[in-house]
C-alpha cells in the first residue's frame, strides 16, 4: 500500500500541474519519468519504455504526412472550395466546415487541422461579416470528432489500441471507430446549428491587415508594365543566353520569369545570366520604360524578334502568386551596398531577385531604378521566387526584409505535387486497412515516399512533429505499468464495480465514459486515455465480458473533450481567435458531451457486443 500511495501522490501532483498548466505538460511528463523510478515500483528502463512504443513513432509519422498535405496545398484547396461553396450562408458554412475538418482530421493530426483552418475561417468570417466566435467552436468540435473516425486520427485511439495489444488482445481495425464517429458528427452538426446562437456574439480581435500584392501593384504603378511575349519557332532570340542579350540595358525589359513546357505541365524558369531561351518560351516581363518614353516601342521590338504578345491579367502577374513573390527590402545604414547601383551590386545574380521599384525615404524613384545609387534607408520592391525571398530574410546582412504581402501566408511550397501527396496518403491508408504491414511501417513508408517525391523536406518534417504531445504520452505511459504493478488498477476497477453493484453492462459503460470525460476536465485527453484504458480492461475482465466495448468507450470519451479549453490542444487553439471565455466551453461542451455519452452507450454494445 505504501508504494501505491507514492504512485497516487505523484499522479495527483501531475494532475494538479496539468490543471494549473505550470510547468508545461511535457515538462510535467519528464518530471514523472524521473520521479516514478525513485518509488522503486518501476525501473528507469521501464520508465522510458514509451520511447520504444511503435505508436509513438506512428504518431510522429502522421504529423509528417499531415505537413506534406499542407505543403502541397491539399488542405488549402479544401479551404478554397469551402469558401466558394458556402458563400455567406452561416448554416451552410458550418455544415461544410465540420464535414471537411472531420474528414481531413481522420487522416492527420486534429491539432494540425485546426491550425490550418483557423486563418481560413477568420478570412471567411471577415468576408461574410460573421463573428468568428460562431465558427471557431464548430471547428474545434469537428476536429475532436475526427478522432472518432479512424484508428490513426488521434493519439488516445492509439493509446487504447496499444493497451489492448499489450494485454494480449487483437487491436482495433483502421475503421473500427467510424460507425460511432459518423452518427456523432451528424448530431454535432445539428447541435451546432442551434447552439451557435448561444455563443458570445462579439467579434474576434481584429487582426492587423497586411498589404496585398494588388496594393503594391497600385502603389508602384506596375499594372501597365506587365507583358507576356512568346518566342515563335523562328525567333532570333531562341538559342541565345540572357547575358548576351542584355535586354534590361538595351530595351528596358526586365524578365521576371520564363514559362516553359515540361513533360506534364508548363513550369516557371527563373531567369539567370546563363539561361538559354527556347522556341515556345513565354517571357513574363516588366517593362521599365513606358511606350513612347526614350523612343522605345514594344510592338516594334516584338515584331523585330518574331515575338507574339499574349493577353495579360492587368494585375502584374498576381495570378502567379504561388510561384512569383514580392517583398519590400530595407537598405540599412550598415549595408555594404550603399553607393552601388542595383546593376553594379549584381542584385539578381546574388539574391535571385529583381528590383522593380525603389523609394528614397517615402519618395518613389520613377525611372532608372537599376541605375540609381542606393542610399541608407532606401526601400526596394523586389520580385522573384518565394524561396529566394525566404533565403534573403534569413541572411539579414546587407538587406533587411521589411514587409511581405498577405499572399505570402498562403504560398504552398510544393503545390504541383498535391496529386503525389494524395496518392501516398491513399497508399498508406490501404496498407493499414488491409493489414499488409504494421501501421507504423506503412506510415514510415509513406514518409519516405513523400520525401522521395519532394512533397516535404527533412527540415519541414522535423518541424511538423508536435514534440510536446509525444513527450506527454511517453511520460504518462509508465503510470499505467506502475498502477498495475501496485494494484491500483484493480482497486479502481473494483471500486467502480462496487459502486455499480448489480448494474447492467451498459450502465458500467456509462460510468467509464463519465469517469474518462471528467478526468479530461483536468488533464489532456491523451493522458486520460493512458490512465483509463487499463482500468476499463480490468473492469471487462472482472465482468467476464469482451474488452472491446469498454476500450472503445474510453477512446470515444477521450475524444469528447469539449468541456474546457484545456481538455485538448484543439480547444486551446481556438480560444483567442474565437474570443471565447472558459464558460463558453462549459455551456456548449457539457450538453454535447451528454449527447455523446447517450449515443455511445446506445451504439457501442450493438456494434461491439459484450
């Protein structure tokens, strides 16, 4: 009993620290990993056993797969589709939003899904003049319900699945959760269509409005300077290097990019000195001097070189905002470029960016930008690939990145690889559903393919992993072993059965659901699953019943973490953008948690008999 008392004391301390959020949850988990072996109940090796758990690796791999869906624009396209289909109808918007979020969250981190959709929802709310608080709660609720859709949708599912296998049972199938998640999602949509009226009507905090590309086009008077010229088969420019032509000096033409046919699509080629023009190339040019100035005639130039003028957008290539970016750059007083011209500093060769506008202080330089000596405090408007802009921002030596347009937040680094990312995801799901290889092996295979197809790079893969969540699971897993070894699990199971003496198995399921949901009021739903899964399986063994309905009830209750903003990171993310108070989650979350309780107690025994 003394050892059990020490373990329970540590557990109580962890719950208190989780509840007050001091220190961070992952730090609490590390503290517990260090403290538990000191009780003598488990060894240090056993305290670290979570690091070798395949499900930890699986969760990390799923974070990487989710990031690949973001980098290739799959998630963004879903958001754009939502915006186009919903229009200004709040009810339609809530329906489509919850369906999409629950669907996407079935195959990637629900926390990641919410992070992706928050700016999308804010933009939709602003355009439709709907308070963001009316949409953020449906967003978080759908993300939590996505955890009830598939095995890999959320960490608690994998924790319960792992506990089943650890005790010698078969784990859950990939879609074992779907029959419960779909009805609960339908009920959630109907519920939110009514409950949204009781959310705080005040608008979310106003976000600072950043300039858009169209604003810079207007400020620098760029629209009239956009031209598209295509080289005919007999053009005398074909086969020549750009440095030999020197079109900037001879014709005032600045080539921003070159559209060129590749095997499957037209791609953008960045112009460099050594670039050789080919027949069929489309030159996206910025004409520094307007027609009629300095005697230059663009039509005559095109005719002389057998070029065809193509239609333009009128918005200075803003239709190519995914590939071509802009940035305002400041020349600091310490810059070595002061006194040099853009041409003399070889700006394009060094930075892979073209300077198309300049201001001395607040005064724009109308012409001759590339031949104007740079001064301290000058602002340069540059254009080029987004990767070059990001690289310049990281260097911060002779130039300082002053501002980026709003479109920079929506740039997808690997947009053209979206079909590959979707294909890899489908392959991973098939491997998991059919059980061809273990789930973790399927996910890791998917990560390797995504890297091979350049849907994600190593730096992005490491950044995508939510290490805090992984450490939390690893740190709390030893409690399960410690409580079992000291008899704590049996005592908890016995106390639960004694309190429900003679009750039907459905009532026992309801009690397990309530206990799991109540515990998640104070600690994360993942930690709750770690603690409650062995108790539920012990109750099933004591009743001589199948372990699966009891394990499923724990998983569903862990995902029903609607009641407080600290129950799940999903809820925490929407507090600020939705302008919510703690009581908002209680008023909306508690009634629907009761709906989930009743639905689970009704459906679980029907699909997973005792």
